[in-house]
């Protein structure tokens, strides 16, 4: 009996690691995303180098409602979004500042941003994810989807693709991200 070549043994050892990838959805660098509660579809940038998701918002104000923390904001996307949106505050995120963005006056190397939960649909996948609010109007994409949300979306990102998942087409129920 002939011995099994080392290259074949290596392939057989790697194949089980690839099995979970078959259950994931391949997305491009940019995808269309539907934000359920906001009845809004936007183009999003998928960024595996960012940890959190960010939505373009302006005039962000925190307030109390029945003893709970809430946030009121306006979408900073275009002139059509002139009505305020109110959502429960999930938490406050500390986002690291870039090297050129250090605030010497406050002495802080981070920016505190309010975080809300939103139902998001990309392709056929819908999840509830955490999204921090910040003004992204200077950027091309009003929604940035970071690695934490991408994990919950069971996503594989191929940066050579754009809009690989097509238009969002999800059912109405969104499983909670864990």
C-alpha cells in the first residue's frame, strides 16, 4: 500500500475548517441595507477594520423617558429626512480617535457616541444590530457596518465585489444578535 502524499493530507486537514464558511453569505465591499424601523434603504460600506456599525445622524440629543435613557436624532443623509427619530439608548460607545483627531482640550483619545439597536436587512439576512450615531455626511456612505455586526450577519466580505447580495429582501422578523 502506498503512503498518502503530504499535500493530500494537508488538504484533508484544512477541509473541515472550510465547512462553516459554506453557511455564510458573501457580501461585497458595498451593499444595500434596509433599516426596518426607519423604513429606509441605504448604501452601506462593509468595513472589517471597524469594530462597530455607524449611522449618519445629526442633532443627537440624549433624554429621559419614564426613567429610561433615550436618544433623539435626525438622519444626516439628505434633505428628505427632516423629522426627528427617537429610540431607546442601548449604551454609549467609546470610539478611538484617529491620530490627527486627538482632542487636546478634553485630553480624551476617544469620542463617546450613543448606540441604538436597529433591524438591518442585507440580501436575505436580517438581524438586530447595535449602531452608533455620528455625522457621516462627509463620507460617501451613510452607514458603515463593522466587524461585530458582520459576525452577527454570518458574513464573508469579498472586497472585489460590490452589491453582491442585491436589494434587501427580508421577512419582517429579525433575530436578536447575541
